[in-house]
C-alpha cells in the first residue's frame, strides 16, 4: 500500500482518500454472499460494521432486520438547508457467491495486487459503499455539512431482487425517506476512454425491467428403454434452444438514442443501431453492457428434470433471466409466448419494472461539474443499464434515481466482466478518484 493510503495528511486529519481502500477491503472480507434464500448472516455483520463507522462520526444509524440476518443500515445527515428536498445515497452490501478455487486471489481476502483491490463485491458494489462511507466520515469529522439532507441506505438482498432490503424498507418504513426526491446508486459514473482528449462517464438514467421466470413442460412419464413421443425434456429443450438463440429486434429508447448520439459525436462517425457490431467492438469493457440495451433479452440459466437414468420424467423445468427495455414489456412477453409455444407453461419467479428518467437538472449538472473538476477530459453521458438495481423500489416513492458511483478506469479493464465474474477487482486509483468526485458532488448537490 502506498504511503498516501496509510498516512494521515500533514494536518494530522485522516481524509476520505486515506481510508477508502481499507474500508473497501474490510467490507470485502465480510462474506455477504446471497444465495437467494433466507440466509444472510454476513449482511448483519456488514450492517453492524457500517453502523459503527457512521456512529464514530456522530450519526445515529439504525439497523433494520427484515429476516434473521437480513439487515440494512440507514442514517440521515442534516444539511445546511433542511427545508430543501433530501438526496438518497443507496448501496447494497450483499454479493453473489464466489468459488475461491477459480480466483487468482481469494474472493473474500480484499487482497491488493497490480494496483487493484481484489474480491467479490469490489465493483458490485462495496467500492461505492466504501467511497460513500469515506466521504461522509471525512465531511462529518471536518464539520462540512452538505447543502441539503442526505439519507444513507446500505441495503441487504439486492442481488436477489431486494425483497429483504430496499423493498422491505420502502414498504414497511417509508418514513425513513421523508422528503427525498432524488437518489444516486450503483453502476453509473464509470469511465470509457475514447482517446487522449476525451473520456466519457456513463451516468445511468434508465434500466431494463426483469422477468425471472420458470418454464415448465408436462409430458408422459415412462421407461427409458421405450420410445416416447411426449418426452417433457425434449419438448422443453427445443423451446429453450429456440429462446436462447432468438435475436430480439433492436429497439432504441430515449436514453439509448441519447447515448448513441453522444458516442457518435465522440467517435466522429454516424452510428446505425441496426448495425452495431463494429461499434461495439470499439467499446472494450463496456460493450456487453451497451449491447444488451439495444434489445430485449432472455437468457436460459437453469435446467432441471428427472431422478433416474432409466426413467423418462413427467415434467421438465428451466429458468430464464428475461430483461425488457423501458416501454417494451408487452412486446417482450408476447415474443416469449410465441417463441416458446403452447406446450410451455411460463410463470414469474421475480418481476420488476423498467425505469427511465431524463438527463437534466441541477443534480446532473453537479455530477458533470464534479467529474470535470477531477478529470479535465471528462464528459458525462446518459446510458441504460442492462440489469436492475434497488432504484426500482425507491422509484415507487416518487424518487428520481440515477446510477452514479464514479470511477476512472484504465482503458484495458474489462469492467462489464467484473460484475459477477471471476477475479472481480477495482483500481485503487479509481477508489480515491471516486472519493474526490463524490465529495465535490455533495458540495453542489
């Protein structure tokens, strides 16, 4: 670790930049794996750690446990002008599971190597949790109030839909968010370097909706040695293959159109949404994210059938991760039923809406100003997230949500591949950059 990371400033005061890396490492070392069930003891440990860090600087955080171990931490910071509408900064503490044997460094070690902090949650999203804690602690230690009230929410269960986290708080404790009109959260504010004179920072203003679904086919059970023209596995496999290979039509939403216009200007070439292969090839680590926002998607993820090799089962099931663009849910569901055919029974395991807001207003101006101050070649642009976040729950309270977790990334980093991937990591310089940007942002929010 560099001296600047471990030493206080010359005045003797510890800054947000000084402690953000250790905060991130501490959070990564708390195994908050979310297996999609009732378990979650790591989330309680993370909630208590965060509450302790906030209490150290004078806040009165509250821990809300929706189910044993499924805990979230919420605190409110009084602003200079409490009469103004409040801002919500939200992050989740849970992570998807990781198999340590697949990783270069143990996923729950918080190892520092090659200029990065490694571990599950490094970008999804304990980096933003750490940056938020670092900035808040620094501001409160130095007596710097934000212009308006800030509500902090560190949430459980985002990786499984937020039922035990954001959804629980919105449904059971909406008073926590009294007066909040705007919010920032994950998967936005990260950089894409176009050239030495221009770096785009993608701010999330939209996200796809979801239909996580179970597909079921009933057939005729029988002995595996006999012919069977009503085999549930065969019927389901053919339907799943059709769906997995289907190319949904390109649909350009308002946000995607804005992003493509900005990208076209940056690259100096007109872009055809119907022919994006060449353009996507130039986008490096963000190509997967952007490519998925040009169309609805449905990816088969699980298959299940049978209990013995010589028994033809009477039923086969599959699970599909379906995502639809804002404004295209009805078309998506109609396409699904047409592709799957009448034999396949479709039911939702978890469904949630799509979101879209405009890229304007004083909050967006504060983002642009803060980014430009720390990176002179920065340009903030709107984009649509291919997945979903806890913003969906907060939208139900009328809160306008953005993805803004600022990171300046090296051009060679496969950023999209970090999400739920092996060897997830975040650059140390990216964390300290994010602290500086968030601090400036809060000055003008």
